[in-house]
């Protein structure tokens, strides 16, 4: 009996291990979770409470990179320090810079805008990229990866239809964001963002910039100004003092306080849509 069992075992094709996957931060991790399902748990380098623009590698994060088979990240435009770390610590890992797989918009002042996850069309495209990358590495589970990606894409399509309908009345109403990160989002939904308090992710607004944005709020008749999680909101109260401009709900577009999980990418976008609509079109 033991001999028969051994022969059966030897005749059974070996099932490849599920790849060890690392992502840069919560939004990408959530998309990979949707694709991997119960097969594995992708790890995020950036813990909840951290800003991706301020990323500095820690020893525990170095271990994750060294042991990774596949690394999905936005690209060096969002986390430049990670690019150097990948070269040094993960030379054998397959790295997928998602920003290189979909159209890239530019900031008004020049340079690539890395906040592409805020366009649900990009999220849907990335789900396909993630699934095909995993399927090529782990063909035994290719059908599962692809089916999970299609299910997540279908869910985003349904959500997007509702978001488009909800934001119909918001489109012509001007608003100001905290930092210049909503370009992909406003392009997708045809919204009217007339300015941002911070033009750079790394530099607080100067006195001259605050004066400029106050002029923009006043002359553009901004309906709302939106704070952002992880950014100092003290400027907003001063900028809107004495004006009819409303202060909207804080936007957590980088998962600063949001814990990642399956489906959390869609819930983040939904919170952003609901917050914008609630301020621009109050009941």
C-alpha cells in the first residue's frame, strides 16, 4: 500500500507555490487582494498611517523586498526611494510599475502625475495586468486569478455607473482640493477643480501660494474646499473665513487611515465620490 501511495504521489504533477507578492501601499494592495482571493496575502510596504510621498525604507520592509517573487507598485514618480531599494534588495523579483501600463497625465506645472489609481478605469486595467502577471508566474491558479479579476472589474463597472449618475449635478460646481492629486479623478468624472492648496507633495504651501489660492477661491466662487487626511487642515479655515465656501469631508485617497483589504479600493473611491457630492450638492 505504501508503495502504491508513493507511486501515485510521484505521478501527480507538482503544484507550484503561490508567488510571494509585495505592493507599495494600500490601494495597490487592495487590488492585488481582489485578484489573489484566498490563494495568498500580498504584503504592503507602507503601513497604515504613513504617507507614500515620505517613504523611507525600514529593515522589516527590506526583508519583504528580499523575499518577494513579484512586486506591484505605482512607480518611482510616487515613491522615488523605493526605486533604488528595488534595485539593491530585489534584483530577482519581477517588478511591475503600474503607472507604465496605462495613460499618464501631466501636472499643469510639468512632470508625470502619479495619482493614477484615482481613475477607476485605471483600477480596472490594473486588475487585468495583475491577473495576467500572476497567471504567468503561477499557471496552476491562472483561471482563479483571471476569474477574480473579472469579478472585481465588473464590480467597479457597476459602481462607476452609480458614481457617474451621482456626480451629474456636481460637474459644473467649482471646488478646491488640498493637494494636486485629483486630476485623474476629475478627468474621469468631468468635475471642475479650480485649484489645489499644495502644488507639491513634499512642500507645504508658502504665504504667496496661500494668497493665490484665496484669490482663486474668491474669484472662482469655489463651492467647497476639501481637506485631506494626513495634511494640516489649519490653512483651510483661514482661507474660507467670511466666505460662503463650504469645507468638505477629509479625503483619504492614499489610505493614510484606511486599512487595506479586498474591495477597499472601490470603497475608497466611493467615499471620495460621496464626500464630493455631499458638499457640492448638500441635501
